[in-house]
């Protein structure tokens, strides 16, 4: 190996590591400052920055060469830009709910996003310059690039509990400086760079207990800004969400998830369940949100019920189960810090009660790995908010509200068990549950369903589905409790008087009825788990339209600000950014780059080829994150495992391409374009039996199994880019930068199109389209390159 290439490989790994580290850290920070779907735009910014860097490289590559004296100053600018992002977010605050005009918001967003983009541009420029210089060894360097990015992917969840979200911005600055130390030519400079790197990395640990390392809230989510005049009791950066504990009034401690995006409470309680039961229902709000929290436990009182709480959080549903005499309670909560605080630091009931088994986990994963049968399964609007958890953030999937999910709930309920859910949009919940009911060969669903709507203070309907039809005594017992401040929407004993038409209880709506409803009623499945994707139009909905209640009206209308639908604005911004980048990436090199202006055969095929690779790779990666969620269970672990596997495997594939010179052989260079659709299709066909096999094993085995299943596909995905660069860099020094730019552009487009395609057509069809894109890329390859032949006796054969 060329000795000059050795330090460059390590440097590439550090730059790639810091870039993905910054991307994931920024997503976590913006989950808190804004909302998860806004932080999705970080992915767009990353790809936009890389695309602009590629264009810049294609223009200046013939005048500027990569060398340490150029790279080290750029690396230090990159390190400073990460700290600059911390300063920017601390000073320039954006509240997407409170702004005077669209133009005022636009200016703030432009300034903020421009600052957030700078690190991506600098790292992209460094890498594209370096790849241009060492294009002949691109496969090997690209392998180090992807390996570094893979490591950055798993470092963020490992480090965030100790360093905090904003602290990671200082950590990534130190990691970048450590990369510069690799290029230092003298021992003195190397020691100086490493010392500076260590200082930046450990600074967040030294300053952990000081407020100045936290970025002030940008948005007053659920009034959190108003309530934090005094420092919170405690702030914890959990791997899933940031938790702020705030003492509220005299009866509970508010648990604010991600700056108020979601909420729960630790109610002050002395553990006297006998007294608590005697005070109910009169003093309900002293201990619970309202009566709908404990209605299923009220129904099952005295039956020694077995209970599963999905999303236990502060514990009020669990406390309700114990209050009414549950014999066994499994309380599952994804954010482990909330359980640990409840068990240990605050030692609150019900988490210290012997009948309660409080575990960290994801509800459906817990159910699938359990053979238990429950008398009550309860969920209270507990769907995780963090975009890094879902792996998407654009149109967030909701795996607790799908046909497949309801089938699992029903199959784990006892003969007369009750499913108790409080969540928005009860017509869609009923439609989804009805389809699951029918799929299991059951009928007469309307006589198993009881629905109440809480008004005016709470907009979470109460859905109770009982495995046996409701009896008059059971209905009267529930109605005695719920008739106060709750409107009866469906009486199972009088289905004809329901607020819902009979078709809702069949699981299938007539086209005319579905079209008359002003929001999407498409039934979600695990193949299309987008229950919360409701918007049909940008105009507000009104109470005069079918099945619009206050809950639905709040969801859709309150998100429209100055005519802009803030719940999908990120998709609009992403599409606009992609169009702007398209003009820049496709036309700027043609006008200003030497390689772009020069006539050469296959230029159109060259551009289209790298466009296919960008769109295809991101589509497969994003969809696999969703598919493997069902196997792994924990959304964050799913995200980290899938992205890590794809990046590391793609790096391996790129290395093998260079090692065995796959680009030099007419047959072998087409291997990945056939292997990707074949292996991908095989995985889809074997998905269910593989899932059933691995679900019986512990989480760490499911993680390893997921990585093993993904790795061959990822390795094949890493080959086409290296093959394309190897066959095109001879076109001119700017060709690599142009390929980099086009790839980045279509990764942006591919990410948004794959999300939309998955929403409307499902994961399987979207993946099939991505596989076809790789076949198209294989067909385009001969149009701009021929296999390089080995040299013999000084001539090229």
C-alpha cells in the first residue's frame, strides 16, 4: 500500500465519523427545540451540503489539489463550525407556532438552516476533494469513509446519556481535531492537536452540571417555557428522549419528554391504596388525569386481573390497576430513565409495588416475546416522539395503531379481556381494529366496542374493545363511571344509535363515504404504518364535515399557521431544497466546470447512473429501518443497528471492489446490480419465517441477527458507487465531485419520494421500485465507462 495513503485512510474515517455523529446529535437536539418532523430536515441539510460541496469540487478540482496544508485549515474550520452551531441555536431561536408573518419565519429559518448546513458543506468539500485526488484508490478510501460513518452512528446513542445533546456538539468538534492530528507532519503539532481534541471531548463532562451547556427552549411546547423559570428538578438525556422533571402545583411532578412534545406525571401518593379506592371516583383528579384512565380496571375490579400497560411512563395507569386489585401488572415503558427514576430516586408507587413488573421495552415486541394472556391491555396516547427512534421523522410510522398490532392485542387477551386505548381519531381506530377482528375470523364487532369522548378539557377518546359482547351489567357499570364529562359515542347494546355508520365496524368503507371524510381513512398495516398521516388538504376542516370532532380539528387546524401546514412543511421544504439543488448540481457543472463543459461520450448516462445510486440506496435503507423495527422492537436500537449494518457492509463492499478490481472485469462489475434485487427479494420472501425464528431470542441476538441478514445486501450496495467512480474519474478531475453532487441530490429526492411512496403504496412496492432502480443503473454503466484492463508489458490490454 502507498505509505501516503495510510494516514489519509484514518483521516477519512474521522471526518466521516464526525459528520454522521453531528447529523444524529443535531437531530436529537432539534427534537427538543422544535418537533421531530422538523428535525427530519437535518437529513436534507446534510445531503444538500454534500451536494453543494460536490458541485464546488467539480468546478475547482482542476485548480485546487488536496494536500495536508489545505486539509488541516479546512478541518479546523469544520471543528469550529460544530461549536458555532451550538452558539447559533442558543442565540437564534425559532418558534414555529409563534411568528408574526411567513416572511419573518422564512428569514429566521434561512439563517438558521444556513448555519446548520455549514459543517455538512465543509466535510463534504474535504471528502470530495480527497476522493478526487485519490480517485484511483476510491474503493479503499470509500470503505474507510463508510466504516467511520458506521462508528459515528452507534457512538451517539452510547454517549448521549453522559454528554447530553448540546455537549455532543463539543465532542464532535474534538473528534474532528483528532482527525487533523493524523495529518500533522511533526510530533509537536500532533501532540498539540490531540491535546486540544481531548479538551473539547471532555469539556461537556466537566460542564455537565452547569446550565450554560444547555440550549434554551425555542418553543413553548405545552407551556414548558412558562414553567421553567426555576431550574428543573432534573434533566436527563435518555437514549430515547430528553426528560425534564418539573414540580407542578402540589400534587405531581411533570415529566416533559423532548421539551414538552409529550408529557406524563409522577403523582404524589403515599401508597395507601385502600384510602385511594375509597376516594374514587369523587377525587379522581387528585390522582389521575380523569376517570377514563381507570375505567377498564373499574370494570374488572375484584377479578385478580392480569394487566399489560404499554407506555407506563409516570405510572398512573399502573397505579389504577393496583388500586382495583390487579393480581399481576406488566408495565412496559420505552424510556428507561422514567422507570429508573420512579423505582429508585423517587421510589414512588406503583413502581415499588410487588405485583408490578416494570420493564423497559417496546409494547409489541414485549407481547410477541411473551406467551401471556391478559385481562386488560391498556395504552394511553404513548407513542414515542423522537425522530431518531422511528428512523423516519418525515411521516412518522405508528406501529401501535395498525391492523397487525390489533391482531396481536386480540390474540393476547383472555376470553373476556378488554383492550383499552385512549388515542386520537377514534373512527380510524375502530376501522383499523375492525379489519383485524375480521382477519381473525370474528364477527359482530359492533357489539364488542364501547366508545366515549371526553370533553371539553381532554380530546382523547376512550375506546374499549371486549373479546366477549358487552352485557347490560357491564355496560351499566362502565356508564355509571363515564357519563360525567364523557359523551357516549357508541353503545354496543344499541349499535343503531352509534355516532359511526355500520360500515366502520366491517373494516372497509365504501368509496363514497371515504371520500366524504375530510381526512385520510386509509387503514394502516405494518406495511403502511402511517396512522397519523391524516391530512388530505391544506385548508382547515370544520365541524360541519363528517366525523370531525374537537380532537381531529385540533390536530389538523392548529398546525396551520399563516396558511402553512406545519405538520407537512418539512416535506415541502425538502422538495424545494431538492429542486434548488437539482438546478445547482445538474447545470452549474455544465456551465462552470471544466469536466462539465468538455464533450465526452456518455455524460447523460453518467449523471443518471449516480442519480440512481443515490435514490436507490436511501430508499432501501429507510425502508429496512421500518421493516426491522418489527424484529428488534426498540426503535432506537433498530435505527442504530440497521444504519450501522448498511454503512459497515457498504464499506466492505467498496473495499472488495478495490481489492479484487471488480471494475476491471466485464462480468464481475455487473454482479451487484443482479445481486441487490435477488438478495433483497429473497429477504422479503423469507421475512415472516425469519421474524418468527428470531423473535424467541433475547434482544442482543435479534440485533446480531438483523446485522447478519442486512450485511450481504449492504456489501452489494457498496460496490456500484466504487465501480462507477473507477470507470469515470478518467473523464477529468471534476468528474468525482460531480458524481458526489448528483448522488447527494438524488439521495434527497429519494428520501422524500420513498417516504411518500411508502405512505401511499407500502414498503414492499417501494422496495421493489428501489431494486428496479439498481437494475437500471446496471444497464446505464456501459454507457459511460468500459472495464479497465490490466497492464501487461507496459501496454494496456
